């Protein structure tokens, strides 16, 4: 069954799984050249839809998105902002993004990207970059 991101998030239930999209591995290498990471620990692997989903939650059907912005807090967290189905707004009220790079030595973690975006907003890039998204579940 084809589910929009909003429908998949609404039906995700509660549990220990994460649902969202993995970046295409071949395109990831290209993106790392287009958007050189600012910090030493490169993450650049997925976009979260629901962080506390049921293990049997259905996956969203979208397979395309656009990188539309970027944020770097200057203190160890960098993220790329993603538009999916025409919006950057995740159904939980946060923003679709890919945590791009971190300073783990400073204790920074990927989940801090949401807080950084909420606190600082984000900067649009000049030309949106289309990306392939692979619906995925993480245990």
C-alpha cells in the first residue's frame, strides 16, 4: 500500500523502531563532494520520519526529495535540510533533515540536529539538489 509520509507517520504507532529514508549510497558520495562536511565525524546517511515507531510500522512510499538548505551551529552539529513531497515540515513538528557531520569529541550527537534547527532555523541553498530516498526501518 502506498503511504504518504504523513500517513506513515500517523500510523507508525509507538515502539523502538525508526522509520524514514536512507540516502542512496552512490549519490551519498556525490553529495559529500557537493556539500563538504564542516566537522570531522561524517554521518550523512538518513532522513528520519518517525523516531519511536512500532517495529511493524509501514514505510512511506516517497522515494525522492530535495536538499533545500543547510545549518551549522559552529559548535559541532551540521545538517542538510530536506524537502519531501513539497515540504520540509516533518509530521511531528520538526524539520526533515540529514545530520551531515558532528564533533563527537565534543560530545555532539546526531539527535541534536532537531534542536539546532529549531533554535537557529536554516539557510536556503541557491539551487535545490534532488536526492534519491530509500524507505527504511532501523531496529
